[in-house]
């Protein structure tokens, strides 16, 4: 499933990294600990977090993640946006909490 499909189906806001909206998603990972994501997220995962600082893009790039979803209406910092655009890894935002968006993503991805 492509990021564009997920954005449309879940009504997510694209904050940055629009060049990566065609990235394929093969699963997801939810954590707010960068070290946890570095150790356990898989290439092609979509990452759900409440972290907004530029280090999330360093981790997303290192792990070759498809996108980052910020919960609770959070928005990325300006330097995070710049890094997202450079890496072509979208940062998306939802007003939902992590529990809700994770369940919705799970339902979408299990059907594929």
C-alpha cells in the first residue's frame, strides 16, 4: 500500500516530504523511543510517534522507513520539515491518539 492511499483513507495531513508519497508501506511500528525504533523498526514501515524534533528524521532515514505519523495533532519542527523534504520521507499528522491511528492502520494493512 502506498502512503498516498493511507493519507486519503485515514484523512491524514501531509506536513512535509510530499515527494515520498508514493513510498510503499509493508507494516508499521509505534514507539516514542528513538533507540527502540532503531533497533526494531523494519525497512518500509510507517512509524507512529509523538516526537517532532529533527532526530526522528535521522532515524527514519537510517531505517529507510516509508513515513512518520505524528499523533494528537502535533506538527514537526521547522528543521524536521527540511530534513523530511531532503530525505523524501513524508511526515504526516493526525488528530487521533496513537491507539486509534494504530488500529486504523492495522486494519488497512492487514487487508493487503
